[in-house]
C-alpha cells in the first residue's frame, strides 16, 4: 500500500515477494535516542527522546559494553541514537523487538504514521519516504519502519520524531511509556559530545564522555574538563567513541565544562545530572551547537 501527502510517502510491505524495497536491512546505522542520548545500555534520557540500542545488523556501537535488557513484547527502539553525526540518512529506523511472527498491516501503518523527520530545533517537517517492513520480509525477522528524507539534507541538525507509540507498543528501555521520543542527528561529519556519565565510587569520580561519531584516540585523550581535576585514562589506538577520565572529588558536585573541540563543548550544570542508580548519573545536552 502506498500513501502520499505533502510530507510523507509510505509503503507498507506485508508478505509481498515482489516488494524489493522490503528486503533491505540497515547495517550502517549509528545508535538510537532521547533529547537528552547516544546509545549504550544506560543511555541518558531527557525531555524529548529515548536512549538507543545497538543496530541488530552489526552488533551495535555500544561503547561502554553494558548489557541490554531482554526485549518486552512489541518493544520499540530508534536508530540512530540521539545526538549522532555522520549518519547514513537512508537508514533512519524504528525497530520492533519481542514479537513472534508478523505485526500485521494495521500495526505497521500505525507505527509508520507516527514517524517524521524535522529540522532541529525549529521542528519544520521535511518530506520523507517511509517504508514499513514486517518480520517475514526482514532479513533478521524483525519488523521495522525505515524513514528516508526525500531530498539531500543540509549540513545542520535534524531529528527523527515519534509522536507517540500506538497502543500495544512500548519503548524498549521504558516499558511504562509510549510518549514522544526524539533522536537528533546530522549527516555530515561533525563530532559532538552526545552524553556524559559520572559514577562516584571509592572516593573517585569516574567520568565517561561519549561522542556522536568515532574520533581519533588522540582527540579523545585531549578531552578536557573545567571545574574538576581530571586525568584521562589510556584508550585504544584506533578511532573511539568515548573518553574516560578519573576526577578527584571532595564529595561535592560542581558545574563542569567538558570540551572535545571548539565546536564540541558542553556545560553540565550540577543539578542537571539524571540519577541512573548505583551512584551513577547521566547528562545529555539540550542545546546543540549549530
């Protein structure tokens, strides 16, 4: 079935052998998100989005190695993660886990109708082609919705938006919610700080800084923190998506500024940390550099 309006053209594929568009599976996505994340198991969550989940095709890009919760029935996640750059925009996707067999055309239509792509932060809707693929047509038997911008995107921030999940679906890491989620992204290479995590343990403040795309290990080691005395930890030799630092602490939490480059710096207000348990906290930037 094909639907057209000013902004969206939607093709729903359900057990149709001749539907070549249904047999694609995005292996080059980044990770999926919240206005406030970039895709590990504890990924930060702000007012507008949801933490991401590694792409099923390539094992994901979960930099901290954390385990993922078992999928709940009709558990949905976004790809890419919130605050992702260098994104393959033909692979903006909404995935469904925890389903045995096909979702059916009505559920696919409801999911596809909830997804859009907008400029960020203006939230101007752009034209997209939306393809919904049921489990029996997907390479890995997972139903999903792919959203592809109809034209070339400019060098700026956009967001994939899910207004609200249909009844019967839930966010994979937030089973009590069907509310709006947003994943902000860019198609160009412009590394940004996607989220920051701190864990206060043993008198040491462990800080991990997660990037919107892989950067050189030298750039990662150059990550600086103003407002705390921190020492970078040794990292790998190749491109990395995170930097790790140990910071001294007197028990007080202060405002800090974390910088990767002139174009990638965030101010973390001491009251902006989100408690994720086990004496660990996360921060995801609300404001992004143009």
